C-alpha cells in the first residue's frame, strides 16, 4: 500500500527546526530490535514508536539520523536489498527504494552506520539521543563519540552536549495531526465494533477466552494488525483485578463482564472498556453502581476542553463517585471528608485517564514545572473512571465483587472534546437492547 509520506516529512522538518533553535546537532533515532521469543523464533515485530512517528518505515534494523544546520538533512540506514532473504522473510525496500518511497535526503545500508556516525558527528555541537533507554545504543553512540574525540589533534571536535531527543518528540506527539486523528478514528471504529460483537456473543457458561476470540476476530477482520495491549476479559470477581489478563474462567449467570480491549491500526492504539451483564440484564445493585460510574465519566467528559489542567476531569469524576459511595452506603461521612481522607480509594484507586496515541499509554508529561499540564486542541486521552467492590466488612453484600469500568477515547477540540469511541454502546438501555436482539437472532 502506498505511504502518504507528507505527514512524516513534516514531522522530521519540525524536529529539525527545533534542533536548530536549540543550537543544532545530530539526532539518532533507531527503531526497535527484533526480539527472540524462544530458541530461533521471534516475537511478532513491532517498530519503535518514535522512529515510526518520524519515518513511516516498518522494517527492523533501521536508524534515522537527522542533521540540523545550514543544510539540514534526513538519512535512513536500513537493510540492504537481498533477493535471497526475501524468499524467506518477505519484501524489504533496500536503501535506494526506501529513500524514494519515504522521502529521505539520503539512505544507506545499515552496515555502514557505525563508520558514518563518526563522520556525521564531527564538529557538531550536540547529539540528540535517548540516553538510558537502550544500553546497546548508549554504547554505540559512545563509541562513535570516542572515534571523533580521537581526531582532536587534527582539529576535529566532538559534540559537547547530549540532549534527550525523546523529550522533544514527546511534546510533538502530544498534539495529533490530521493524519494521526484519521487513523485513530478508524482504530476506534474497529474497536467499537469488536465490543458490540463481544456483547452479542456473551452467554452464561462461555469462557472468557471465547469472548476474547470474538474481539480478536473483529480486530483482524477490519485490518488491524494487532491488539494495542493484552485484552482484559474479566467476569465476576475478576473485574476487580485492574490488570487481569488470564481470561480463562467460565462466565456465570448473574455476573458482570468487564472488557478492556482495543486494536492497534497502523501503529496507533485505541482503548475502550465496557462492562455489561453476562445474561443481558443488570441486577438492581449492578445497575446502581454502573449508572454511578457512567455519571462520573460524563462529569469528566464535560470538563475536558483546551486550557483546563490535566487533573480537572479526574477531580470531577472522583467527586461524583465519592458522593455515590455515600448514597449507596458503601462509605459513611461527608463528601468533603471522604475526599480529604481518600477513603473513596477503597473502591476507586486509579486515575481517570492517560494520553493515547502510538503507545496505549502514550508519550508526554502530565506535569510541567510541578503543575498539571493544560489540555490543548489535538490532545488525545482516555476517560475511564471505575468502581471495584471487593468483599469487606461494612460493605453491603449485595455489592460484593461488582467491578465496573467505562472507558472512551477523547480528542480535545477547540470547543471541548469529541468522543471517538461513541459507537460502543454504554447506556444500560442500549447494552440490554443489543444483547436482547442478539439472543433473538
């Protein structure tokens, strides 16, 4: 499939400009290595998010080098064309075709990288690199620096500064461009369809993994390359385990099923959670807690707009939940007292969202200078309040083992936010109607 290289070229140009404004230098951004799963079998390959963000290039054994200065340029180092290896492993671009297809100024065989790095770093003021993330790359960059330093008596000097290239890219990645938003909308639609399929397929007596299979089928059927993360399919008490991934238990009549699952499409994650009754009908206590969580999510969504700080939606959701716990008899005291003491954390112990993008927990700081970051148009975040009620003294037994989370993906817009995962049903009426229709069918 032809690649629209314009967004990637624009991102490289923007990073080069930022580097130039910082005084110039050379950025080194490698893709992810292949990883052995067992013996001579590899895990399915997934490129590095930072590298892909700037290149659109999906092959392993590749490195992007950007040179900022009077004549800025982008160089790709990648595997050489090898027809014999392609018989075994499939198509590879090779440097010349990759340069043309992805819009680089130069492209070279990856085998030439170490020799050329010293040449590219000579007489540059700074290296932009992600020190500390990959020890092998730290050593490789240090070796290149030492080769430049060895030329000091010939008048050549090595970069005096090492800057964190990821911190620059994190700021860029926080604001999604039009191409990213379009891909994430497609991923959201695929994932919403998968949740609808899972609701329709769920029956008492089925196993969690059978429902997971419905999700995976729908992801792949619509072109997603993989799940964005390990799917959580948690029935009954398992829903009170935040990162439950076993997905092995049989679903029981009268229990709820919590599904936290999203696909990855062309590198970009979606992230949806829905909770619904295994038998298609909420019980009274289940409905009461579910509608409380839904109201908390609505309060958080209503708070999202440019200029408000990151924590405001969380505070809005927490306030609704805390009042609900008092109303349901789960906690005693006053709202201010429950919030101040943090006693609500017995039932709600996580944050209300996270950044979303190329990584499901995407790049970007949540605080700047010790203060919560202000939201901006183009940010993409999740909104996911929940309630998890484990058996405990003082907790009415009717609520035991109810675990509920409702999660959607929100694009911050100039006027507020756009929920891009709205196609996954989440009202009590819509969920029960979908499941009743599936049973009639």
